C-alpha cells in the first residue's frame, strides 16, 4: 500500500525542485513501521537532516541539488535499515506526551509540547543567551533598549519565560508572562524566584483571550506564538487591545515563502506527525544534544498547528487591528535568517525565502 503524503502540511512534496527526493524520504521513513525503534530512527532523522542542511547552507554553494541529494541519501539509508529488520524495545522506552497530531485538544497538546521542551533549558540558555538575542535584535534595528526602563511589558505566550526575564533584565518593569502551559508557568516562576528577580510574574492564560484590561501595557511582545494557535488574527487583535496608545508592539510570525529551510521542517512534520513527543525528545537527548538544540529541532516539527504567513498578510492583519507605524525588521542576530539575507549570503533567498517576519508597531 502506498504511503499517504500530506501535501497540505508540506506543499513542496507536490511540485518543487526537491519534490521527488522529498517524497522518497517520506515514504522510506513512514515505511519503517510503528515500533519504538522505528520511532527513534525517525526522530534521529530530524537531527541528522537539520545538521546536514546547516552544513549545506554554510558551504556557500548552490543548495537545491545538495538538499535533494541529502534527502535521497537518507531515504536509501532508511530502506537498507528496514531490510535488516526492527525489534520493539518494549518497556525500555516510555512516552506519555501524546503523538504530534492526536492529543486531547490542540491547545493542550501545544502547551505540553513546549512545556517539556523549555523545562530542560540550561541556566545559560535561559538567561545569558536570551537577553543577548533580544538586545542584538533591538540594537541592530535601531531600537534603543534603555527606552524600556520602567516600562510595563506583557510577554504573550511566554513559554518558559526566558524572554519575559530578558525584558526585565533590560530594565522593563513590571514584566508579565502569560502562557497556556502550567508546566511553563511553574518552571518560569521557579527560575525567577531562584534568581531573586523582582517585578516579574507569570500566569496561565490564552493569547487569544488575554487576562488583562484594555490599554494597560507599554510593550506587548509575542515572539513565535500566534502561528501555533487556532486563530492567529484574533491573537493580533488581543495584542492591540491590551497595549497602551503610543506603546510598542513586537510580533514574530513564521514566513512564507520560507525557502529550503521551511521545506525541510514541513517534510519532517509529515514524517513525524504520529510520533510520541516524549520519545522524540528522548531520542534527541540520547544523541547528546543540548536542550536549546532539541528545542530548535523539535519546535515546529511536532507542534499541532504551524501556520506560515506572507509579510503582506501580517501587515494587513496588524492594520485591520488598529496598528500604525508598522515596520518589518530587516536585521537580526547572526543566526537569524533575515540577517543572513541582509548580509547578502549566497543563495539566501533559495535557502530562507523572505526570512523571519518580525514586526514592531504602535497604536
């Protein structure tokens, strides 16, 4: 029986420069079966293909042919592995996080997914790395960090609270993080209490119905959240509702077109759509990967909803919600895709499309 291909999740499987190799990889990965060894193998493919694609992108050479070759080679390896045969490890491995697309509700699944990813972040990844990312993105786009001293900040969809803490360390106060995951709220609270950081707090809440009055925050910050919700436009409206007139809004939503970078993620979403999230995390930790790399690799691959958007669509939604002075940020950290486009990296458009959709705006 042929393996079902999901063109809605991964349009590149239907018709693209890599569609043939991508379909071959998906079919080989799905044909491994449902045992736990097969699940570990598919999870290891996530790490393998992320790392191989990064080497291709760093080489400076034309990436499309190399990308297709990478998928063909990986498919061939999986076919050979299947021919050897797999055995189930039984109770040696366990997982209770739910499969990628089939848990009790999208919101619960999303909250559990990110809660389990963020709780393992090291202190350096949580504190030092994050404030460096935020400061660099502000500075390179001409936004002076000192302007936020004493300003109230809402981090809508705060995850483990690392950006909430980063805003507070930049001088903003009070800083409030809201997240749908009780695991995230508990972990964030534990970390800031251990650090004796005042004027910062966390609460459970939904970004599509924020637990706040109108016009109360100087800064509203939503960084890579609303594209995972059932109604991202409603989330934009909520951000504008709770932001003070004259305040600053920050919104990051994933991009379309996204080049080979997003093609790979969507291919892996098809491959991993029925996997247990706990097993996938175990598999990547077994490779010795640090928690921030595990997060980076599994972030979009295992989340139930992952909506990519064009700049024009986002700008229209912001305008309709009452935003003004809308500006798409063209700079980022050295790692950010938009920065690599800005720096003129060879074949950047083929690799990254338009780069991250990061916006600032006022009201």
